[in-house]
């Protein structure tokens, strides 16, 4: 059998190791040295073959640095193999998938060109913000869902009359998928984000059905925590019981975890697309299965 190689980018070392183990692949790790001017020098610790090479590198902050690392690893892999798959568990820039305001650059279009140009034959992402982003890639693409793994985690918890909540209409399908796996109903709030200031408001007016119930807010990502905090404040006013958050990508910028807890969230559970304290749901198996 032709042996696969997995290259572990610095941002996804643990996940790459698990994927490599499950695929019985050769693991090649990378060492990164950062020069005083901010440039990275990446060195691989092993040889690459002409067989399939899988690069695993998430693009979370520092987004541009991790992106250049991902592209560099893909480019290096392409020097020996024509079968290069880029696994980008968290795809930074995914929210910049269309021109919301005149003159805005659709960065996902740029990324589509860059990954193709670097030599990726296929790109695999996890719970991308919207499928529109992947339409800009002119290579094979796959979006893997962490929702079943997240739902499985919550199934083991003892919750009182649980109900799943989407903080906005855009995430309704994802929350419904979670609710189906988990076995409960689902409600989607209506959120408004000011495109210039980034400020979030919940537009849903008062509704019944959450009083004294445990709620699970399901979202693709938490960045500043603004969406979750506004949804939590609204739901608390409806006199719900506890609030939990299930999300795939926990960026948790600017002390967001503390702010979310202070707003009244009992627990945040995220997938290991971004390593961190809340990243307790492992998706290596789901990613490996998606490649078969
Ligand atoms: C937006 O529609 C997304 O699904 C997330 O709700 C949002 O990007 C999270 O960002 P933040 O935590 O800054 O509100």
C-alpha cells in the first residue's frame, strides 16, 4: 500500500498527529523560527514522497501568518507530489465571502487562487461559515461538520428540558442539524450586525417556551463573543434556566470567554479546530472518515 504523509503545521500539531495515527500515515512535523522582522522560516523534520500528502494547518490568529504557513507547506508538498490535500480545520477569512459594502475585497476569492496556485488538489474545511466561501475555490472542496460530535458530547449531559437556539437566522440550519442529532426542538433568533461598527443587536421580540429550560446556543464560531453575549442577555430576560454554548471554532478574542461567562453562560464547548481550554470535542475521526 502506498503510504500517505501527513504534514503537521504548527497551528494544528495535535490534530494532525491524531489524523496521521488514524490514517497510519508518516507524520512530518514542522519547525518554525520567526525572524526579528516577523518573517517565518519553516523547516520540515522529514522527507516527502510522491504519494498523497495531507497538510493540516488551521488559519486562526495570527491569521495571515498561519495562512502563509499553510500555503508554504502545500507548496513544499507539491514539489514531490501531485496529490496534495490541504486540511484547514478553521478557515480564517471565511466570513469575507461576498461584497457586503461597495469596494470590499472578497478575500475568499483570493484564498481560492492562492491554495490552487500553491498546489492543493483538494481543500477540506470544518463547518465553514457559509458554503459561498468554498465556491471561490476552483479545486475540489469538502466541508466537514463537527455538529454530530458536538451533539454527542451534549447528549451525555444531564439537562432540564433542553432546547437548541441559533443566535441568528444564518445559523438556523446548523442549529437544526444539532437539534436533530441531539433530540430536541430548535429556535432561531434574529440578529442584526451593523456592517460598519460590527455592533450586534437581537431583533427577536419576546417569545415563550424557554422559561426554566436549559438552553444550548449553537454557532459556527465565537470571535469577540458579541453574538453569544447578546443572545444570552436576551434569553436570560426570558427567564431560562442555564445556558450552554456549542460551537465549532472558539477564537475567543479579547477575553471573550470571561465576558461570555459574566453574561451568564455556564459552559462553552468547542471542537479542536482551534486548540484551547474549551476545545474538548475531538474531530479527528470525523475528518479522517471524510477522506475515505
Ligand atoms: C456570524 O454570523 C457567525 O455565525 C458568528 O455568530 C459570529 O461570526 C461570531 O462573531 P462574534 O463572536 O464576534 O459575535
